[in-house]
């Protein structure tokens, strides 16, 4: 008997469980777009180089064109469609809107997902390639424009909205810090 080339997976996407039978070669990106009609996540290069397909898997940035759907079984997946809370946009979405962090909009969903990951990674103290003091006791480095650019470097914008994207990430990070500090007080 030949081995099966498909499996049943349960994808926990934006708080909802979806059980699908997928070919083992199906990427998470194709499952999202073609099987679940979640088209906010974009297919750009299909090689993991442009970041248009970035989603959050268990809170971490993932290029969904390189992640197999079977490897996403029972994991928490957040796409751009799951960012807002009702009519209230996520702070990153609002900052992108307020600061024109997009032009054509094609890369925007991946940029937003990546920005959320960047802010969480930074808050957790993860260094980047431009972080000067990487000792854990140094704490998170200042989120300078250089830090933001380095951390967002896996997401390309063909329209060149990088300055506004960096400003939007900085604003959302500041708002997130303020909300976190307010909740702790």
C-alpha cells in the first residue's frame, strides 16, 4: 500500500479552528488563500524573500510561503484579518493608516504582521544585527530608526514607503509601551 500524500490538519486561525485535508506539499500561504479564502496574506515571491506573506505563528513572524500547512497543525496563526478587535484597529494598523505606511497596499498585510512581531521581539529584549549591547542584562535597546529598519528588513515594499513604515512601527511601539505601562500601574 502506498503511503498517503495528504493529512488532516487543524489550523487555529484568528481564534477559529479550521480542519482541512491537505496535500503534504501545501504551504500555509496556499491553505490560507486558496482553501480558507483569507486573501489578506499576499503571495509575492513564493521564495521567502519579500515578506508579503508574513503571518504570526504562535506569536512569531513566519513567511507562510515556506511554512507547510502540516507543520502548522494545532498552532496559533494570526493573519492581518485577525488583528483588529471589532471596529478598533490594532495599534500597528492604526499607525500605518495615520502615517501613510503604505502606497499600493500589496505588502501592507505582511508589513503589519512583521511590525507586530518586531515590537514583541524588541519588548522581550531580543537583539538585532545593529544592537550595540547584546547582553541580556542591558535590556531592550532603544527602538531607533536603525533598529526598526534592520528588524523590518525582511519585508520589501516596491513603492518605497519605508520612511512611513518605520514611523508607523515607532509610533505603534510607543503606544504599546504606554498601554503596557498603564496596565502594570
